[in-house]
């Protein structure tokens, strides 16, 4: 088996997402508790349900070499993923793309990057220093996707970044790890729609992101999304350990296009509000 065949082997891809998920829930135990609650609810309808399908996984980065959106996307392309649509977020100064695999059971990948040149010299300086701390050779490896932060971070700098761009601050504090996973509502058997799933999550004691409404999108948009608020995590900074918003859990329901196939893309208007799940002010 050559290198390309190895990377595109179903078990190898499954292991890749297993590593990403393990890092995600280790840092965000609330997501694992929500997952377990929904899985238990599913088993009441079908005891044979073994897992919950993931719609997509998301990453954040800066638009700088060697860590731009295409560099992260290339890791997934080794596993057979294809780059698809482009999305713009003018207010947040972000560009994003999504990747899909020919196997529809595998999650999509959504990667965004901050357009640093559209921000202040201060943000540009911090982002440039962060990118310079990354070994270019490390970026091509699968384990880069959960390598976290190779640079030292100051809480004071984090707070200053937060004033201008929550996205820039989050990336500076956390580095390279999944920003969120997303449950595919279409694959669930015990919830008829996104609204009933949201109600279950809230009744279980978890707050949702209400920016732009609890549900982002409508059926005619072909995509409805909601998410929990980011769980706060203790993060090591140079000044000590501080608790800040980390990652969140998303839920997505897709609707069929005119040809009968489920819509596979994303909506910038929805994602713009989903990004705010990590806002401390949300």
C-alpha cells in the first residue's frame, strides 16, 4: 500500500477523526456529555444505534504562511477530500472554504482564515509572530490538526486582540485544534427537526447561542443550524491560568435541493452568527 492509498484507507480516515474528536472532547467535556445524552435518546428508538453522525468539523487559522486555509485543507486532501465552495465574512474579515469526501458518511470540513491585512498593525504583528513559530514541516502531518499552540501567549495580548477581533484572540489562545463538531440532525431518528433537538438540549441544562436567533437559516435556505455556547476552559498564559470561552457543539439540518439530494454547502449568513458561539458577550 503506497502513501496515498494508506491515507485514503477508510480505517485511516476514521482514526484521523477519532484523534480530532478525542482532543476536542478532552478540552470540551460538555460536548461529550451532550453527545452521550443524544445517543442515549437515540437508543430509546433504536437500541442498535452505535454512534451519532457528524455533519462537519471546523478549523480556524490566520491567512499567513505556512498556516493558511489551504495548508490545513491539504491535510484533508491527502485523505481524498476535495475543496468546494468559498465563503466571505466581510464584517469579521474572514474567508472560508469547505471540503467534501466522496464517501457521504464522512464529515465535511469547514476551514476559515482571518484576513490579517484588513486588521490593525497590532493584530498583524501578533498573527505574524504566531505563524513564524510554526515549523513548516509540521503542517503537512495529520497530528498538526491537534497540535494546539506552538507559541507562548500572553493574557494581556489576548485581551487586546479580543477588543478588535474575537476570532484573532481565539486563534492566538488555542492554536490548531477543532473549533467545533456538528451533529447531523438528518441522521437522527428520535428528533423530527432541529427545534425539537434544541428543546432537548436546553431541557438538559445547556445554553444555546441566540445570536441571530436560536435557529440560523430556514428550510427554503436548505440549511438550518444551531449551536451551544462555547464551554469555558482554563488556558495557560504567561501570566498564569485564565478561564476563557473555548469550543462549542453545533447541530445542522440539511434540506433537499431540486434534484432531491441534500444540500451539501454552507451559508455565510448562518455561519456568521455561528462564529459568535465563542463570544464571551453572546
